């Protein structure tokens, strides 16, 4: 397997460090991409620079990338719709009435209850991680703002339950993809292997449990504690100077004059978007399953869901929601046809920065593959492994690969292909090793600045992206450290 040695990890690591240090995430990512192509061009600055430009163009050669970027822009139209139509204000009123009733019965308090509802909402949407984070951020942002809960906290909740939920309830493309990787290692029954590894996948469990602990105990730490203090004492849901990953014009859209507040104007479009997701996964995956008629009906559904195209399903789900909401609002005479079109373009324009960020994230992922970043990191770890330390080392290496490349699925592909033969050769526990590879991949998806779900969580919550990363990281690292300790202990105990 080819890589460029230490130079393989330099571009992504420098890009992430620069983004966190300078808060200039676009420039930092572009620098990382450019540096990567300079390395690939053997130090030729002219060739490296032209290759960088071509790499950004080539992002759109991949249909999945293009669909994701389109979805990232189009969702702005949906956000603009539900705000301008009075759907958001109606939903906020509905939730406030519910919270008032709980207060009258002396059950809980508003801040805790709303955060717990947001957590439960995300846990229930296990079909696709992007839809999960998008729904939680979009639906609960106005309520969090009203209760003076910082945007960073909402982004953290949305991000912490997206990928972890999808991998813990693998009745989706995640489960099918992982089983495919396991099957490629010559296992006759990959489902059985996945089921046995499931209870040992500690990181996603701890990441979700950490959110519950923080909400219930109200014991924040690190930068999040400062954000909570700012929101409580100053009433600022964003710090001074923060740049939300969504245009203020979209976030601050007021309800149209003389329009009645109706929660249904928000609930119906969001429900359509979420409900369309499994249907579109079934539709796109059905023809991809060989001899599907030979399986039982529930097996047909499971395999079709797993083979479905996530990016296609997300794109069509958002488009359907936009069409349904357009018809809904025009039929209520809230908007004219002309106003509807104008609002769609206004919403899309507000999310152009997100589309650009997604393009850069895909481009740096490509240059990391070309450099062999993941392969180099994995091979480096082989040199100092013993059977007892295989699970913890696989976890740590997977964490680093996923954080520096921003892809959990890419990390799964690398680490399962390397970790399984390694565990078999060294007589380490196989299921613990597979679980460690999966958990490490989820870590990166959870907190890497260049991960698509991290970016979408910032966008849906209208949070400053680097603020989201910095406030979330201490929690993710805490869960990661506990997970690493568990793998170290169990690696010694279980053989």
C-alpha cells in the first residue's frame, strides 16, 4: 500500500490546527488541500496549485458529492419557508404550552426538558445521520434561542446523537456498509459478527450518555461552560464576533405580517423530509439487491435499506419537503407563487457558505486518500503492537484517521481491512477489535471540523463552526478517553 510517510498526515493536521487557531476554516482547508497537492506534485508549486484548482472542480465528478452539496444548499429554502410561514413561531408556542403544563405540575424545568426532548428526537431518527442532525438543529434552534441556551449546546446535542444513533441502530445504510466490509474479510455470517461486536462498541454509547449527563446534571466544562455562562448572564446565544454557518438573513426571517402562527406549517414539512428518507432508501436500494424476491419480506426491506443511496435519499427528501411546503403555503394563501420562488432562492443563497465548506471538505478527503493518510497511520501502529494492546491501538488510530480525514466510513474501510487480519494473526479478541475500529470512526465523524455531520450540525443550529468544534471536543475526548481505557483493560482480560 502506497503512502507518503510523515508527509501524508501533514496537510489534514495542519488544516485542522489552523482552523481551530485562526477560526478561518475556509482558508485553512484550502491551505491543507493546496499543501497536499504540492506534496503529490513533488514540491512543484505551479503543478500543485493547478492540481488544487482541478481537485476542487473534480469534487463535482462524484455524483454523491454533488447531491450532498445540492442538499446542503436546498435545505436553506426549507428553513426560510418554515420561518416565514409562521411555522417556527407556531411550533415554539406549542412547545411553550407543553412546558407551561409541566411547570404547573411541577415536573422538571424548561431548559432541561427542551434539551431532553431534542436528545430523544435525534435518537428516534436513526435512518441517516445528516437528516438526524439537520432535523434536531432546525426544529429546536428557535426554542433554544428563546430559553437562552447557547447555539453551541444545540450543535453539540445534534452532532452527538447523529452518527452514534445510526451505528447503534444499524437498520440503515450504515449497518449494510459495515456488514459488507466484514464480509470482505471472508466471514460467512457478517451479521453474526456485527451483532457480537455491537455491545463492545463503547464510544457511541458513551457519547450519547455524556449528552444526557450534561443535560441532567447541568455540569458543563471547558469552553461550553463559558458559553452557558454567557447565554445565562448576558442572554447571548452566540459569542460576540461569532460567524454562524448560515446567513443571518435566513436565521432572522420573521413571520410574514398578518399570518397566523401554525405549528403544522413546520411539523408537516419536517415530517415529510424525515419520512421520505427510508422510502427513498428503499426505492434506490431495491434494484441493487440481487435476487431480492428470494428473501423474506423483512429481509428484502433490510437489504434494500442498506443498499440505498444516502445522498440521493437526502436530496429527494428535502426536495419533496420543499414541494409539499410550497403547496401547503400557497393553498393557505400565505405566499403567492412568485413569493415562494423568491423565498427559495433567498434560502439557498443563505447556505452558499455551507456548500463551499462541503466542497472543501470533500476535496481534502480526496487529497488524504491520494496521500495515503489513513494507510500510513495504520501501518505506523503495526510496528509496536502486542495482542493485548490491539483493540486500544486500533481505536486510537481509527480516532486519528477519522478526525484528520473527516470520514467515518473511510476509516471503517481502512481499519477493518487492517484490524481484522491483525487481530487474527496476533490472537487478539476479534469482536473487540472490530468494535474499536467502528467506535474510532464514529469519533471522527462526531467531532472532526471537516466531517459532514459536524458541518451540518453547525449549519442547522446556526452556530459558529469552530465554536461548535471547540465546545464539543472536551466532551468527545472525555468519552474517547474512557473508551480507550475500557479497550485497554478488556484487551488484557479478554483473549
